[in-house]
C-alpha cells in the first residue's frame, strides 16, 4: 500500500514538472542579409573627375594657334589657354569647345600678343549657356579632387628665337604662289615679296599676314607676270590699321639693328 502511494506521488510530481517546463520557441528562418555598398567604391562623380585629363607638349605658336594633343572630358566643356601670371594661371587668351569623351589635336586660337613663355592648357566645364564660354562665371575649371585639371607648356621654339627671322628656299612659282619656309615675328606683321631691282629689293608683288610667333610653309600669292629671277622675302610690321597692308606707309620693314630682316631666294 505504501509503495503504491509513493509511486502515485512520483507520477504526480513528474506531470507537474512537465507542465511547468518552458516551451521551445518555434523554429524560424535566418533573416536574409541585406546587400551593402562598398564604402571605398568610387562614386560616379569621382569617376567623372578621374577620367578628365589634358595633354600638350612644348611648341611654338603657329598661325595664331596652339595644338592640344589630347583632351579627355567627362562632360561637354572647353580647353582653355591661360597665360602665366606670377607662376600661376592668369588671364585667358583662347579657348575651344570639346565634347564629352576623347578629343585629339585640338587647335586653340589665341591672342599671340598676350602669350607668355609658359602657359597653361586647362579643362573647363560648359555649365552655363551651352556653347557660350562663360568664365569667370558658370564655366569653371574641372577639378580632380582638389587639383585643377591642367598642364603647363612652353613656347619651345619661340623661346629660342629672340629676334624676327625669315627663311626661304629656291623654288618655282606654283599656281601664282611662292612658299616661304619659315618666319618668326615678335609682333603682328606681314611677309612681303619684293622683286629685285638693281640687285636690291624693289616693288612689292605679294604679301600675307603673319601672327606673333613662328609660322611655317607660308604661301604667298604674287603677281607672276612681274617675277624676277631673284626675289626677296621681307618682314614688315603691321603698325597702321590692323589687318590692312600699308606700305609705303606705316607697315615698314622689320629691322634687326640697322639690317632689314629679309632673305633672297631664286626662282627656277
């Protein structure tokens, strides 16, 4: 009897403990991991800046222009030529539009009279009125981080030349023109073709404008009916009405000391 009582008590305790035990939580699926962004990945703005570049080599000014070898732009903009002022980019003397992407051999017409020995080719955006250069203003320089996208260059040949000069070779008159090999001017002027008269330069039979700097392979239209076996290619200044040849008059021959800057050449 006693053992049956004890067995009943144990059974009751077992049932009581089972009822009081904590229920197991239902199984749940692990939450899906959210995609995260690499904090060091370049943003689109960074990508735009790091793809911008300008490449230009030392050169002489030719026909009033310089050539920028390559421009890489993320957006439409401008390649702008700044002169040097106290070792930094100064006033703008020329600019040319460039589209987004890569452009090569970009010719930029400049004001040769304002050119300095060292200059800066700088990339600007076209943020204001499209196709209208606005700087100072909306068309600010492009930056890569804190650095302006630009490259310096020198007037290499012009720096070596300190005085006006002209060269010409023996040649035939072709289609009423002669070709002068090279000329260098430190001010705007003219290359003028004189016939020979008594062994010296005589009347003028042709001329063409010259910008500041070096010019090469200059074609000059002449009056072929007046050609003499020897001609003279002579430099003249443009001192009167700009762009209007006035000699005899203000547009006198260029001199190096007391000598007129000219070169004789023979016609075949």
